C-alpha cells in the first residue's frame, strides 16, 4: 500500500496559476497543504530556499519541487 504523500502548495490568493494547481489536485483527490506566502513570511522564505523562486505557485511533492502549473510534472510526481 502506498504511503500518503506530503504535498505543499505555496501560493497567493490572487494567483490564477495557483488556483489551477489547487483545482488540479482537488480533481485528482489529492490532499495538500495550502500555504499563503503573502501572509506567511516564514513560509515565503522557506519557498525561496527550496526553489530559488520568488514567484508562485511552487509545489513541493515529497521534496520534489515543481515551479508553476506544469501538468506533466505534477502527474509524474503524483505517480511516484
């Protein structure tokens, strides 16, 4: 049996690509932690440290970092 994945979505409330990522994960029935980096400055620094990116979305799937809404990369990471 597969273990539950640890998924974090670093996002902001006004980001349309972030909404697409979250909708994609909901459609897949995947549980994830939503992190609003516009209000959580510690999480924003964590996101930058992990990805080297200032922009959102940044998705962390079991320590695999995906920047932006990349459907193929998300699908691949979710199958691991």
